[in-house]
C-alpha cells in the first residue's frame, strides 16, 4: 500500500475513516470540506491508492496571547505584540487500520514542514496544538512541543522546527 499526502478534494473517500475519536472522525467526514471552502482551514489528507483517507491534519492562522508564553521567549520580542502570530495545527488523526506504523509522525512532519514554509512568507513564531487528551499531549511532547499551562495548548517554535 502506497500512501501520499494531498490537499483534501471531493474525490477523497472519507466515509470509512475511523481513528477512535468520534469528534475527529465526524470532522473529516462532515465538516472539513466545508471549512476549507469557507477559508477557515486547510486540510491535508493521507490517502491510499484508492483515494481512501487514512489520516489527516488541518492548519489555520492563529495567535496566542503574549503572556501565555514563557518570559524567556517574550523578552526577545517587541512589547507592542500583545498577541503573537502562530499557525494552528487544529486536528491530526490517523485511521486505526494504520496506527502504530509511524504515520502519525509522517503527517506531523509534513504539517511542520508546511508550517515552516508558510512562516517564511507570513510571520509566525510557532505551531500551536490543542491536544484532545493526555495521550495526544504525550505524542506532541515527544516531538518537542511545550505546554502552555494556562490553556493546555502546546507550541513548537519555528526556530526548533528548522532544526528538525
């Protein structure tokens, strides 16, 4: 089975997607294409030879309040920035049929590389995620994401992504 990552299109079969989280399953099946059409997010899918969705992630513009970041980070930035520009990795999910085969890592790296590329033409200091549960939090922490204790969100600086 050869898998590839592409922007979500009508031809992609989302109907069988099952990652084990109803919220994430329903999103790709029912909401993702609408959000893309409304320019609310971009959705990228991991598909097989039959264009069946086996994984996906979404990206959108975002900002985080300055005070949510550590003093070390914000002291390096001008005080006029009350909110710092970020890219939100809103959702990331892998179908249960391919879990445990490192496809989560593959699409995460694709999302981070895409975010880095975007940040080169539109300022963004970090990629931000909002983990769905403790298991997801541990997944992101494994790749260097840092917890924002006030919100439960996590971030990874663009500088760090460049070094990956």
